[in-house]
């Protein structure tokens, strides 16, 4: 029996969650596709693949950019955890997301590396970030997007040197499937140019030691230490150290060795905590992103998805996918994620339907009212 | 670590029509002002209008109508229980509002002579001005946010904070995570809507109500606890709308030539005002259900009506009628009474305000459906949103800083902790709400009498205790507990005011079987309720004339 007031066309749903975000009765929840659930950076692969399959690479690239500033990196590394979680991995083989991303990044370069300024956010608050590794750059990016003025202090002569020259066996973890390859200079440069284009002030040759932290904490509204394995700071789960000092990535005391993607996730989390601190929320405010954004775990394939015939991954005819091959591979996405009615508070007012970018959602009048 | 406190200058609770225009105007007046908006839903579409609106019900267009004429109309339509100042000021500023909205790009259709299309809705004067804007809410929000207003989505206001009698900020509750937000502000505008979930609708679906179901009297409850007065709580109103769907339609049809018929086919309303009493009478005398007939109208008019119904206010109307296989060219539309609700936009219930949108608490303003400006509609929400912004900017400039009262915060934190659990609690919040709304319908609406009000007291105490046994395992459920507690407090106010006003007035809105006559000698006054040490107290308050101060 399906008494839900919303009908979702699973073949069109991007699992973007716009309907959940805009529901004025807090009625909807988004069931996360397993790939996004597993992805350390929470990338919405379903949306990217669906747009690719629909022949809309520009929109797919825009979506990728909205999920991460590091689309170029993912095209090199792939997203092992997300691939392993793909429901296709037991039905014809997992989606070749790395290859699709690689095709997308090459094809839609300007969108993937778009500086993407937020039109509404502006703030006179300032944050210093120490270190331009994965955690530091992710946090700097996220905080800049919130409108703060960001200064990144990097000790080395070049930005993101740990990413450029990942020593073998380091910067990665078992969850990421072993060793991540170093980022080619071209991709690194484009990513850095994008971050600079957002107005992030990155200063090289600027080592900041423990002794200088107090001074920085006085100068800036908040300070994030993301200086890597060299230093150690005792931070809590949210990345808070003391007063207006925060830490993220490998410099956090008492933790297992973390990989590059986890370091980015740690930077993102610390950025949220800093934002809460600067805006006057409790530090853990909406730190549980799933509850705050109305996201739910995936509970297995639906009957319709189970029925989909097994189909192996598309093999590229050349080194990279062609447009047609990418679309064909993307169309293997089963669309595991979709919105669902959870709270039975529907007012059938339609914003969810209006904001749906693919018209995948249709609101029905509740049975009692029909 | 010390208490995390969000600091702002002007806090607006409720990002609907009144809240958004207030944010916009405050920032227009002072671009560097810190303006924060607590919005229970998501601000883009949150609020009673949700999307768009088909008319501004009150516009005094120079040369055709004026504020004085509006005052006469609203006095007649409010049984004389109306303060002159606020209604006059609203009508007086209404044309400038229309011009401002045209500047945003809102369309007000004109006739072949270049005149605004107006329709007759009030007892005198054509004040209702046609408007065609399905994206009105999104336009407003864009204007407020682009000027720098900060929305805090999914946060409902649960408590106003006061510092030696003046407002000092508010506490909000995140309706998904259940976390508290403490905000310090020098001025606060409450614009959080009326009480839409007061009794049950005929569909028996909890949220199948006419007004936006997110409006649960949060502002009434907060204002009372902070020391402001509420009034008009005995004005328990309902309207006649589409059977089961309770969606708007009546004014749109009647003002365009639709006829309302009783079961014998006798016309009870045609080309005249929105006469709810005539329909109620037909209903109570057994001549119902009443119908709206449109089949006599030319195709062009029917298309105009369909266009408005199916695109602007509640576009889902189209699906409802398709589902019931109703074609306006052939079938009449069956009308039934809606649920009862309290609302300053359509009725008289709300926080007591003067023509400066001030309440009895310094620094606290109220606008929109939560404020009592007789039947102000969207015009009132906009005009008083603007007025509140102007006053708040001035107040913030002139008054010294405030301190957050920690003991009030602690008190609220303790209540929050007690409510936010499911351990050993065995009442489902939906059950409690359904039962409570049934009792409200049984005891607090017309025909009213003292015996019923006495019986309500038992249920009021019972529900109050029951709320302590409601399971709240997540933030969403917790927010429902707060909502239901607010509806309950509003019901208590309605019971007190209804019992206090020992006369009948406003037709079905306040009909007492034990005092069946209107008694102007004793009751041509407001009934204002305030909270004194946790106890509700009712008092008579005089009606103010033009030029007199409103007694808050």
C-alpha cells in the first residue's frame, strides 16, 4: 500500500534534496543513495549521473561543483568507498564513477573550477587557516562560501604541496582503497586558481608555529589549525580546541592516521563548527547533518530497481569516455535515493514540486481530503 | 564555556509576509543593521501565502476610496470592536504599498480605461484590488536576503526574553534537531501567524486546514508570557469553503459574479459582500449545504476564475477538482464550514498593537496574522511589517543595550530537557492534538455558554498534564509538543475571553446561548488577556477613536 502524498519518478530524481529543503511542513525526508552515504565528502553521485545520462553535462558539472571544490581531484582518485557501496556492485558491476568524473571534468572545466560566489553571504568576520593541505583548503573554501574573510598561512613555498606530492603510502587510508595518486600540477593549479578567485588570501612562506597561535587568535575572529602531522592539538569531535581556536585533519591529537578524503571531511566539519561559533549557535548546532538536512539511510533496493536487468559497465573505446559512452554508463545508475513522506504533515502546498529541477515529484491530495 | 549567544539588532520571528517585508524595510532604512529571521519552515515559501496571492484585499485608491471610508466599512464588519488608529493608518498607507509592490514587478491588472481592477469585498467601497503574482513570496524573500537579512531556517520561536521589562531577544527551537538557539536582540518583531490548527477540519486530516498549518499560535504564547496583551480571542471564526479541501475560493468566485445558493436553489449571496453569516444561517437552519454556481458565467469569466484558483494561491485546487470530477461549467461547488481558527488577518484575534505596531512590552512589535488589526489581510501584514521595521530601527538607535537574562534561559532549558525524551512516556502527540482539537470544538465555539467553559477547565488541566507524558524522540516530534502547548494556551485564552464577554456578537463567531443578545452598553469594548505570574487574566479595554492612543 502506498498512501504517501508524494509520487516520485525514480528515473528522473536527482536525489538533490531540494524538495526536502523547501518543504514548509517538514514533511519530507531524503533517502540517501548508498554511494553518497559512503562518500566521505557526501558527493551526490546519483544527481551527477542522472544529469549526465540526460545529456546535461553542464548541469552535472555544476552539481559536482556545489558538492566539492575538489572535483578535479576526484577525477584522478575516484571515490573508492562510494563505488564499493554502489547497488550495481551486485547487479552487473559498480558504476565507473571515476571515469565518468574524469570525462566530466575535462568536458566542463569552467563549471568544475568555477569560483561560484555566494550571492547573499557577506560578513566582516575573519578566519585564519594554518596549512593549505586537504583539511585546510576544504575549510577555507567552506568558510569563504559563508562570507567570511579567509587568510591561509602555508609554511611551504607552494600551495597544497602535500597534495601535489603525496608520498607513496601516505595521505591515504584503507577506506580509500590504498594509495591515492598525486595530483597533476595542471589540476592543482586550476583548483588553486579557483580558490584564489573566490577571494581566499593564501600566503606561502608563512610558517605559523604553536607559539604564534595566541597572537593569531587575538587578530582573527577564529583560527583553524590544519597544519598536518607536524603539530598536535587536542580538539574535541567538533574540532574545537579552546576559545576561538579549532583544529582539523592530521594535526588533531589522539586519532588514527587519516586519509586525504577524511582530512577534507574533517576540514568541512571544523568549518561548520567555526561557523556556529562565529554566528552564536552552540558549537554542535546542526553538527548532525543528516538530522539537520532531513537525510535518511538507504534501506535496500526497491522491487522496481531489483528488476533492472544486469548490465556491465560501459568500456571506453579510447582512453576516455566519449559523450555517448559517459551518458550510457551514467544511465546504469539505479537511482537508489529519493524523497519520501515521513511526518504525515503535508499541506499539499506544492513548493516541493515547484523546486524539483527535473519534475520528478508529484504531489497528490491526501487520501482523507481527496 | 559560556552560553552560546547569537547577537543581532533586530530579530524577526516568522519569515512570512510581514517578517520578510519588515526585514527588507529595516535594512533599507539602515543597511548595516543586523537583521535575523527565525523561520520555522524554510523561508523561500514559508508562511500563509506560501506562494502567491490573487488580490490585495484592502487598497484605498485615491479618487475612488479613502481611509475614512475604510474605517466605516471595517467598523461595520467588526461589530464596532475596532481601534480606529491602526485600521486607518493601514488603509492610508495601502496605495503607497501597491505602488511599492509594482516596483518589485508585481502585476496589478488594469481595465480598458487604465484603472486598477477592483472588486467589492467589504460592506462599502471597492477596496479589493486584483493582483496576479504566483511568485510573490519568493520575490519578497529575495529582496530581504539580498539586503543582508540572515534567515535561520527550521527554527520556531518558543520564548521571548526580557530584561527589566523590555525585550532582550528570544529562544528558538530547531524543529529537526531539537536544539535551542539563544538570540540577543534590542528589538523583536513577532510575525508568526495565527492559530490555524484550532479545531479539526471536516476531512479529519490534522493538517487539512484552511490557513497554513504551521501557524500554531507560537507568537500569541510568547507575547503573553513576556507580558503583552492578546485580544479578540473570543472571536472564534470559521469560513465556508470547498467541502473537504478547505481551500480558498469563496471571495474569488463571489467577487466575479458567482452566486451562492442554498439547497433549494435560492440565491443567498450574489454580487455582494463576503456574507459568511447568510451562509452560516442557511446551514444552521438546515438549508445546507450551500453551493457556488458559476455555470451562468461566460466562459471568459470561468477561465479567469480557474486561472486564479489553479495558479496562484493554492494551485493544488486543480487536482482536487479533477479528482472529484467537478467542472465549473457544469457542476456547482459544494461549500461546507471549515474548522475554526484564530487569526488577526481574517478576524480579530491577536497580540494587542497600536498604529506603531508596538505591543505592551517595550521593544516588542507584532505584525501580520499574529497581531490584532481587525481583518487586515495581506495589506495589514505588509503595512504593519513596514511600520514595525521603521519603529524598531528608531528604537534600536535610541535605546541602550540589553542583557540576556540567564535565569529565563535556564528555565527554558529545563523545560526543553524535560520535554525532549521518549523514555517512559506513552502519549502520541498526534493523538493528544486530535483529542484536544475535538474538545475545543465541543466547548469553545458557538453556541457557547458558561457551562461549556467550565467543562473546558477540566480538559485544559488534563491536556496540560498529558503534555508531560508525550513522547518526543526526535526534534520534529519535540516541535509538535511545543506547537500543541501553544494551541492549548490559545484555547485557554479563548475560553477565558469567551466566558468573560457576557453577550453575543459577530454572528457565529461569538454566540452565547446564555447571553443571546448583543449588549453594547456593557460590551462595546475589547477583552484583553494578559498573563500575571502564570495566570491568565481578562479585562475590559476601551475602544480608541481616531487620534486617541490605543490602550495596549
